[in-house]
């Protein structure tokens, strides 16, 4: 693998930040954008790599790629519609570290030839699939990076659910990139939990007043969860405050038992919380606690996506304390959701000690059981994301 693939396999979720002035589906996005301004902002915002459109339909050119090479040391992905060996050589000379190969436009013989030519030139190949058949073809190719595009390039229709299903099925011995339709931290996290090593984000960044800061926000951690929601107005307040995860408790005996998974837009993730046994609710994720034999719930839970564990939830004893809780959580490995006693007053300190993947608060944000204090919700989310 080359340095493009290596950059995407570093711990945590990587981001390929894309430079494009327009697209066939969206029209003009940032017509006057200059590589010299945007690409350094991407580097400062934490990009693992930069994608540059070199196709005239996107108001791009190979000269843009060369300008990006002069502006940053980050790995560069040349993005366009390529089918000839000579094109790859030109891109390599202009400074590309990787090249996009779209299986929709390539038969197996051509794709195989181009992957081999890319390897000969020292380019990584990002082989892009859109459907299950193309994913199978990508798996057969000896390409280091597989991309799954949520956008159908013929109809321009977006299907994020289908994309996540394909990401989850992609070969784990490859670097996997989720492409298109990512505008929020929760959407990026959904791709991460499905198995993506990185996300490719373009339009969201190019439309932002501050592309670098927007990128930093998309990949920053921890995510912020507001749990124990029972009313739609509280869900809406949490979303408005910037929460990424919305939790609904279905444990018998809980004073915060929800009537259902309430309306959560696709910009955020819903979490159904169960003790011992789970049921179908349609939530994006399940938080499952053991039954500790006498209280409402046990202490340590798992976060599940389609039945597969994707994170651990480390909590306090039910209505109890543990002065070493944060230190124990800080020593744990993997994705950690820190819960138990968090609120606006202490969440920053908890984050600095534990460095969790997500933080989770419930009762400390209430004015009575199951009813949220919107001012405290806003303060908690703001402190967690500060």
C-alpha cells in the first residue's frame, strides 16, 4: 500500500476532504474557489488526505491537482473518470498519490489493467462501488482501497442505508471509504460503526463558510448523547443543541421509559436502550445492559449495530457512585461511551481524563424524571463539544 492508503488506516475515522467547484448533480457549489486557500484549510482541519476533481464537468483540471501538490504534503486523490493508462501517468506526474476508478464505467478487464498500472506507477487505486454486484467485483480486484458511494451516478439519487449495508459487507482486509451524503458528525459516525476507515466529504465542506472548521467538527470526538428522552419536544431541543445521539429507554421500571423511538432525522442517530433483552424498534443502534438482579440496569453495556458490538458503555452503578470510574474508563481499550453522573458542570473534565468516543447524560439534564431541562441540555452539549 502507498501513503494514501496508509494515511486512511490510522486509528480513528479518517477524512478525505474534497475540492470541487461544482458538480453535475448540485450545479455550482463554490465557483471561485482557489486551491491555495481551501487545501491548507483542509490540512489544518485534520484531513487525512485531499481529493481533487480534475474533470471539466466539475470545473476541475489537472492543473488543480498540481496546485494542490504545491499547497500541501497530504496524500492526494485524483478524482475523475479514467479509463486509459496514459491518464494515470499524467496524474502521477501532477502529484497524485491515488486515483479513483469507478466500476460503473469499467469492465473487469479494464479495471484490472488500470489497478496494475496504478501500482506500477506508485499510485493507490480507490475502486468505487455503488451496488452489491460492484462490491463483489471490487473485492476480486487487488486494489488497496474500496469506496462505497451513496450516490447513484446515473440518477444522482442518494441511498445512505444501502451504502451502510455495503460498507458493512466490504472486505475487511481493504481500506474502506464511505463516499457522499455525509453532512454531520452522526452520519460520519454511522459510516465508522458500519466499518468505514474513512469518509470522503466534498459538497458539505465546499459550501461551508469555514471549510477547515467544518471538517474538524465532522471528525471530532466525543460524540454527544442525550438519553432518557420521552417527549418529541425534548428530542427537538437536543437536536437543536447539537446532540449526535438520541437515547430512548425501554427498560421495565425505569422512570424514563419511552413510549417509542421518537422522530429523529437522518442527520442524527437514534439509540434504543434495553436491559437483558432487546426488541425491534427501528432505532439505528441498541444499547444493551445486563440485568444485575435487583436494580433497573447493570453497570456496563454494549452498543450494538445490527446485533454486532461496536462500542462499550461504561456507566456508574445504578443510583450509586465510584470515585475511580473515570480512571477505569480511561484505561479501557476500544470505543468507549462514558456515562454516569455527567452534566454541564463536569463533562469537560471527564472528556479530558477519559478521551471517550462518546459521552452520555440523562437524569442530570432533567427537571423531573423523563422531562428535560432545555437550558441544561444546551449547556451540556455546548460543554461537551467545546
